C-alpha cells in the first residue's frame, strides 16, 4: 500500500521547525511556519540509503508525514484535517555538507534519491486526533527522539490551511511536519528506525540503513564542505553561541544607563579595551542593547573568494541565522575600501529581529540602509562590492572589531557616546553599579544646579555622602 502512495505522490513539502523541543535545541523559535520542497524522487520505503561519497554529515530526522487525500485550496484550519487521508512515519534525510550550495532551497542537501523514506504502514487520518500522535526514533536500537503533537508550534491543520492559501494541495502530496529534538547524524552501517503511534495503532518501524556512496561528486557541481557550525547543527550538539546571559530584566537595566557610565564601571574593574572605536551610526540617538554574534572576513584572495565567497557564504549564513535581539559584529580589519553590508542583507537582518549590525568596514547602499529601522554602525559608506577586499570566512568565532575583541555571547551596548563590549559574567553587577552611579550623579547634578561648588561634591566626600543618603531616602533608586 505504501508503494501505491509513493507511485502517485506529487509534491513533498517539509516544515522547518515545528516542535518546541527542536526550537529550544536550535536556539530560535519561529513566529510563523516556513517550508521547503523535496522532489518526489526522494521518496522511498524501508531499505538502504547512500551517504554521498565525500560527505561527512548525513543527518536523520524522524517526522510524521501527512498524505493528502482530497484537493485543498484556500481552506481554513477548521476545514483542513479532512483533506488528509493518511498519516505515516518519515525520515527527512539530508547532507549538511551541501547546505552552503543550496541558498536555503535544500534541493541538493535534502533532495537526493531515497532521502525521504516513508512508511511502512498507513494510519487513516479520519480515525485519529492530530494532536494526539507520538513519534519515536531509534539509532542502532537506542531511542533518540520521543515527542508528541500536543503542543506543536504550528498544528497540522494550520500547516495545511497556510499552504493552501497559495498552493493547491493535491491528492498524493506529502507534508513532512517537522522533527523533535534528538535528530542527529548517521554514518555508514547505522540503522535508523522511526515509528508513529496513534493510541494503540502504529505505523510499524520505518527502517533505513546507511551505506557509503560509491560515486564521487563531480567538480562541475558543488563539492562537500563541512565546518564546525554545520557539525554542531547536524549532530544536534549545542550551537557555538553561548547560552544568552541577557535576560529581559538585565536588558532593561542596561538600556537605562549611558555607555559613559558603563565605561567608567568597566574601567574600575580593569577593563580598558572594551570599546569598538571609529564607527558612525546610521540612527543617532538610538540605544542598542543585544547579544553578540560574529562574522569574520579575511583579505580577498581570488581562489578563496571563488570557492567561499559566492553562493550561501558565511556572510549570508550569519545574516540568515540572526535571532531576535542579536547584534552582528563584523571583523573587517578596519578596511574602509569596500562594503561589508548592503541594503538587502540589512533588510533580512531587520526582518529576523536583529538589534543592530556593527562593522569596522564600509557599508554599501548607505542611504537605503540608513532608512531602515535597524541601527548600523560602520566606518564609512563605500560603493564597492564585498569581493574587492574581503572573503567572508567564519561565523561565531572570536573576532576583532574597531580595536576590541568580541566573542559570541558578549553583550553589546551602544549609544551616541560609543559602543561597548561587556563580558556576560560581569553584566548584572555592572548594570546595578551603573544605576547606582547615575543615581548619585543625579543628586550631584541637582546640587550643582543649586549653586554648590564641585570641590568635595564630585566625587562626594563624607559630608556630601551623608546628605546624599538623606536625599536618596526621599528619591529612592528604582532598580
């Protein structure tokens, strides 16, 4: 029966992130569903799948697949589920080594022959509650994924309704509905098994054994490339970016104090090299507080740019992966003779919710960038394209920008006085002490306005500290 489904399949549509557990693992929670297509030739049943020769990262993802039974076009979520005929298990396989070449389409990385096994059994959709399904995945007999559909980010009916707004879902179309946390990498010899349960009913175990490919990828197409970021995402290990230390409460405190105050508190602690210098802001008067992500450019070399500068390069990956409240800090070696950002990528960063972009290089399309509601700090405008001086090289490594070292996870605070890099471990203490300092300075300023001399008042001697204590009781600091 599953062979009949595969023989009549049309589109294969896959959802990116849908399980809260996966969103937590990835460190990003989408506000709306997003999708990609896999060719119908990627469909298969239980059996063998080849890891392409030269590839390192064949990722497996246990997913629940929906098989459309009747055409759906512009249906509402309430009308959607009856258009599903079958529910089954699926394995959304893909090679992370080729993601860079796909520009987000996933066609080559996830579209290979046999990269979408489904089955073995089918569960009638009309007989199940779509919010009452469970999926389990085993790798070499070890349970690695176990989740249910009770609290999906986007319920199955929402996915169907959303897709049907613009696309007619036709009988035989397959929708892969996302994977829970625990997806990882399978190597030749590994066996991955996936099973979907609806109460006491099961699809049975979908079994995929990985073999090594025998045909190398030719040099007239993209060749495999793997880096630490792809390895972390493929294996499901924590991303290179440290856990965020910037809580909403801490962010609000840092937003209340001037960088001048923070700078003096950092200096008291022996930090004298934490300002990013020599840059101008596209949006003067705007305060920025966010968590650092990083991008490093190396000097242009023609062969390296040919291999790493085009396509879905490190620059585009960095921009695409920005999350709400993050600040992308670019190391451009202070090279002012070309652009490191243009209006399209700035627009993408703004769409992702980025707090700011900082580059010690130039910015192209400067007027258009300056019109966006995204603070950008850069050395200067410049019309030249990236490849004149730079090769985009590395994402989320320690970089140097404007004379300061910046690590992923550092806290960036910027205003008209400048840009500061704050080590996360110091941030909470620094914020509290800065609020206290500014409270004291408010008292000092008031005394100066009343005509008092600054000698002994700024800084306060013992006598003025006693007067401040009385004033503070009447004007308490709001933390």
